[in-house]
């Protein structure tokens, strides 16, 4: 590894990239080193071989890494949510959407719904007008899917409609996902194209 770090990795896949490039994803490594500051907590969910965990250990005080330990990951994200913010950047309700997404994937829809809705109701910055873009739209989509699976068509439609409103003129990859969500919206509302089709 670059930065004078040493790590034992498999000979293929990410290990080969680390051997030949210094990191499996050099741009991600550069971002991690520029972003992290002493006193921050670094959470590496899906740590794989641990290259970013090792890299972050040089820059921050606390490291949490998990590979396939979903309960620990959820606990770590919930602890992160209640810990003091390391910087003014943490204006949103960090940890809740990440924990909710894990719970949704692990077949715990009730807990996922509670955490996503809590995140949506408390994690906006600037008095409720701005949400952290990394999870907001995806959280709306997952909530729609969870409510649809539960048979609550009205709540599913509410979240699918909110998702559709997020995107006005999407790029082609997002446009394809938006079309799929519009189909879901039409399915739960019984209306072709869903309400307020754009």
C-alpha cells in the first residue's frame, strides 16, 4: 500500500489493485485522507480487506470496521447518531438512514421504517429545507417499497410521490429509475402513470 502502510491481501481482485495501484480505489483513498481529521470517527461498513480502515487509522481517533456484522454496524450507526458532531458539516441526522437501510435489507421493515421516518423528520439542515443528498431520495424510495410490501398503498404512494418530486430533469440513469418509481406509484394508486405524472 502507498503511504508506507503494509497490509496482507489476496492476490486477486481488490488485493491486486492494492498491489499495483497502492489502493483499490485511489480517488477514494485521496478523499479519505483529505476529509478525515483528528477526533472524527471513521465507520467502515463492508470493510473487506480493511485498506480504508488502515488508512483512516492514521488520521482519526476512533475506527469502527465491520464486514458482515450487520448488528454491529447498526449499533455503530446509531451510536454515531447520538455522539457529538465532529464538525459543522454534521447538520443532518447522521447514522439513522444508514442503520435503516441495513435493517431494511436484513428483513426488519418495522425498525427500518421507524428510523427512516425519524431521519426524514429530524435530519434536515437549515430549518427543514435541505436534506443530506446521499440518502434522502433513496430513503424515500425504500420507504415506499416497505409500505407497499406491507400493503399500505396510501403510505407507499406518499413516499413514491415525494421521490418523483425530487427529480425534475434527471440524467438518463436516474430517468430510468424515476420511470420505475412512477410505475410503482401507478401500481399503488391504480392510476396510469401515477398522480401528477410529469
